[in-house]
């Protein structure tokens, strides 16, 4: 469907009691959720909105401002306005980020910050049921989707099972499966946090920005704890969804 045709279904009703900019904002949000535009696809300019929909520049700008505040669009200086690559992860199924991104048409990637063997912290030793002074293979990386930074992820694995963290590629779970160390169940805890200076710099957010913090302990088929992961997701790009039935 051509961009001009897409826009026609967004035309606000001048006879409605609802302000034009709210009508346009609601219609645009619904169109984005319905997949009219793909993530990272540019939106028409304010001028195009005005010309094709017969609205004022002020109406178009106010409508887009609302979408920006909701995290549905991105503004890039000198490049235009783009659809935010929003991801929704169901909480009812164990999946990994690389797998989920591929299923939704994104290209997953990782920027490794460190892969090292270190002494386990108290939390790592407790979560992985390790003896005192045990070592772990600790991974720290930035996760991306279509080269857009989505999250920061820190993982600890028992050194006895994963002695060389440098062999791990973009997908940790794929690596573990190949090594016959597949994670088959996990316990996850989710919390809302504010980005400190370190996290803010890594994901290009202002200090204090809202983020989602997921803590996961993954287990093998034999019940052995294999993975402790702390993931820090951009809340404007990422959401968790659970279906409830009665």
C-alpha cells in the first residue's frame, strides 16, 4: 500500500467533538499497532500529513508529539521520524532474545563489552549453587535489534561447564544447546528501575530514565542451575505481555 493510501484512513472527522490532533494521534497509534508501518520505517513528514489529510501544521505536530511521548515513534535530527522497534515478550513461554527477534523479523546482534573468568559474587554463588571461591564465566554485552540498542545483559555461568566464554556468539542459548547444556526452565523476576550513569550511557538514555530489569535463573534438565542473567531493557522499546484466562 502506498504511503498516500495509508494516510487516507487516518483522516480526522472535522464534525467530531474530539480535537483533530487527538483523532489523528489515535488513528496513527492504531495504524502503527496494526503494522501499517514496519519498525524503523520512516513516517511521512508533517508537511505530507498536512497536504494529504487537510490538517494544519499545528494539528500534525501535536499528534506526532503525543506519539513521541508514548514511545511509538523516534525523531532523528536531520533524518525524520521513524517507527520505534517495539518488542513484546510473552511471559508464558521460555524464549531467548535472539530467537524472539528473529521471529519478529529483526536481526539480532550483540556488542560484547567483556567475556571473562572471575570469582563468583555472593549472588552468583548463591543463585548457581556454587561452592565458596568458585569461578564463573561472566558475560557483559549490549543487545541490539536491527542495530538499535535494546538492552544491556550480564550473565554468569559456572566455569566448570563453560570454561571459555570467548566461544559464545550472539545467541547464548544456541551455544548452550550445541554444548548439550540447554536451559529448559527458568525463574524470572521483573522490576522497574531508573537508569544510573553506567546504564544510561550504554543504551543512550538520560540518567534516571525508566528501564525494565529482568533477573533470570535458568536450569538444565537435571535441575542444575546454569545461568544467572540480569537484563536491563529500554522500556520505550520493550514490553512484557501475559495472557490471562478465566
